[in-house]
């Protein structure tokens, strides 16, 4: 296996690894996006489809991605090169790592803008800025926060600096320390808020909104949204989990860790949904308020409720911490790649990549004001284009390639060195999902996201499936011979 120029660090324990991976998975996707897409898509039936995607597609890819990181023992680019060399496969597999490194930086560039807004709201709440707020004032507050590129840019910069400070210190002194502090804090705040939600008088309504399944409301589009979100929320498909997997020691169980990650991520998303909808219903607000749910709807509720100052501040602190533990994981694949090439120290690599990503983020900052209607791709401004490019194309593409490599290219004996199942049935489920189910599901999402109509969708699907089967057949023949 080709060596990297610097030695690879390791997590100090299995538990720390699980917390770091949960920290990566739990973020804006759980607290900001999941509740509003569940709200937009009618609640219960959507949640069931989402859960199915998480366990049937997400979990196997997560296990495969972490295992590929551990087997390749390097940053995603080098790890995929090592894995390809070890399995007599084409070096083109390195592209999977490169796709991830680039997607991570692009996501980070807009992630810090939204997270920066949450940071601004946290300080607003601390200063009593939501007191007695009505719908108009909430709208005005949001507009004034995003209208000025200077204000939004300031929070984007501040949040980016926090991220860089942690990543620059390295795996043990930076990532681990931050995670050890943030994850317990995050869980505590979540429990306090959940306790509060049960006392609003609307908790029951919130539970039935999230779990009462009315399949007549479910659309195909909702299924696609659920599948796409499963990738985003579990941080799979872009090498983050591969980078984290490289720091996993020999004795740690990847399967067990992955089950923990998936269960915790799901529980936290559901808890966040229950909290938010309890507050929304208790204040007679609109659950399907879209992306503004967090920033335009909740402050009204915090402004009206008793103790809103405390709960509002706690809530936005929760969002900031969750986003920060995800942001560091978005930067890690790129920083570890640049650092392990040997020309730059970790601090230099972090500063360089951070500055680059911060600069790209200015495009998203401007998308909320001056460039709101400057369209890049279809009717999408810079922010919407970056979101579409990464969440709808690069992540599913990464997921597909991980599944294909793990299922077909990875030789069984090599795989067994890093990945073992104590349960036969689970292993079979894993293999079947990666071989057939996952690629098909991803291809469908992909085709729908890309295609402009049914005709193109069908063409892309058919070409994709034929190419896939051809590749699988070749690998099968090579392994048999
Ligand atoms: N999983 C994070 C969230 O739900 O907010 C976002 C994310 C982090 C996506 C890291 C991808 C990633 F590699």
C-alpha cells in the first residue's frame, strides 16, 4: 500500500469515534432541514419513507464508507488509490475521493453561511431580541439579517473561523476535544427542550403529525427528497466518513459503530422535529413554512412563550453546536488530503483551504441579497446551485460509487481484514443492499434529479443500469477467474 508522507492519527477510543461521527451526522440537516421537509411533505408518511431509506440504503453505505477509509488508511483520495491498487482495480477510483473532497468544500461554503445565521440568532436571543415578537417583526428581523452582505458575511466569517481553529489543531487536540465538549452539551440541551415540548400542550399533536401516516399525501417527489436527505443527514457519499474511518483502530467494530451513528442521528432528527412542531402548534403557526421554519417561525414562538429567552437561546446554541461538529467534518477530508501530501503543515493546509472555501461562501452570502435573482443553473442562484450540485448530484454519485466498489470490486478476503459481521443475516442484507438495492435506488434519484422529463429520465436510467450490470459482470468474471 502506498504510504502517506505524514503518520495517520487514531481516535483514542471507539466511543470517541462514534461521538465524532454522530457529531458529523447531526447538524443543520437534522434540526433545520428535516423538520421543514417533513412539514412540507405532509409528515407521517414521509417520515416512514425517510426511515426506510436510512436503514435500507444509508446504513450499508455508511458501513462500506467507514470500512474503505480504514482499509485505505489515508485521506479519501489516497485511501481510494490504495484500495484500488490493493484490489487490482483502475486508478480512476481515486476520482471517488476527489469528488468527496470537492463536495465537502462546496457544502462547507454554504453551510457556514446558514450556521452563521444561527449564530447571529443565538446572540439576538441572548440580548432579548425576540421578546414579544410578532410575525411581521420576525420577517423584518430575518430580512435585515440577510439583506446586508456585510452582516451576513460577518457571521459567515466568524463561524468559519471557529471551524478552522478546531480543524487546525488536529484530530486529538482539535476534533476530539471539541466533540467531547459539544456532544454532551448538545444532548443535554435537546433533552431540556424536549421536556419543554411535552409541557406545551401540543406535544400529542406534534407526535401525530410526525407519525400518523397518510400515504395518500405522499408524492414521488417526496420519496426522492427523503432518499436524497438520507445521504446528507448521515454525511455519506463524500468521504467524510472515509476520512474518519482512517482514524479507526483495528479493534473497533465498524458495524456496531455504524448502527449507533444511524440510530442516534435518526433519534435526534425526530426529537428536533417533535420539539419544533410542538412549539409551532402551541403557537398556532404553520408547520409547512419551508426553510424559514427555523429562522422566521420559531422566533415568534420564543417571543411569545414564558421563558422564551432561555429556551430560544438554548435552541440556537443547539443549532450552532450541531452545525460546528458537522462543519469540521466537512473540512477534514480536504485538510487531511493536503496535509498528507507532505508539503503543508496541518495549520497551513487548514488556513489555505479555509480561505478558499470562505471566498466561495461569499457567493452564497450574496445569494440572499444582491445576487438573489442571478441564476446560474436553471432558476437557481449561487446558493441553490451549490446545494443542488452537491446534495442532489455529487453525494448520490459518491454513494453509488462506494456501493459499487464495496460490493463488486473489493475482494472478499481483503474486505474481511477490516469488516466482519457477527450476524450472518445482517451480512447478507449488507451485500444484497450494496449490490442491487442501493445502486438502483441511487440511479433513480439521480436520473430524476438530472432529467428534464420522463423521456430523459428513462434514457438515463436504462443507460445507467446497463453500464452498471456490465461492470458488475466484469468484476464477477475477474473474481471467479
Ligand atoms: N450531516 C450533516 C447534517 O445533517 O447537517 C451535513 C453533512 C456533514 C453532510 C458532513 C455531509 C458531510 F460530509
